[in-house]
């Protein structure tokens, strides 16, 4: 069993490393907040990420089969609700509800 001084030193080092690792991102990002590139990316990235996610989710969707209607209807509902109300939570919940209802009733296997 290590002595008390060793245990206190180990806890102190672990605490210092943990604090430094948590503080480092904030210290590194502070100078970047004034950057024009970061400001540009902060306005464009959310839409870009959503486009990539939609493309990834729909890339192997068999459009010739009837079951393709479920994700397409959910996507249409999500986009429609977002354009109508501009509320991300409503859009996500509405699209999810349409997908779950269609998948569990019309296209259940």
C-alpha cells in the first residue's frame, strides 16, 4: 500500500491533468472565435452536415420498391414541418412519428 504522500501526489497529478484536458479546448478556441473562416464555417456547417447525413441515409434506398415510401415520406414530413414552423424539435419528432407509423403499420414484415 503506498504511503499517504504518494497517494496525495498521484491524486493531485490526476486532477491537474484532468483539469488541463478539459480547459485546453476552451483556451485553444478563444483565438479562433474572431477568425473569419471559423465564422463562415459556423454558418455553413449545420446545413452541410444535414445534407451529408441525408445522402448517407438514402444512398442505398431501393426506389423501385414500395417500402422506399416510408423514409421518403418521413423526410418530406421533416422538411415540410421545418419549412413551415422553423422548429427543429417539431421537425424531428414529426418525421420520426411518420416513419414509425408507416414502418410499423403499412410496411411491417
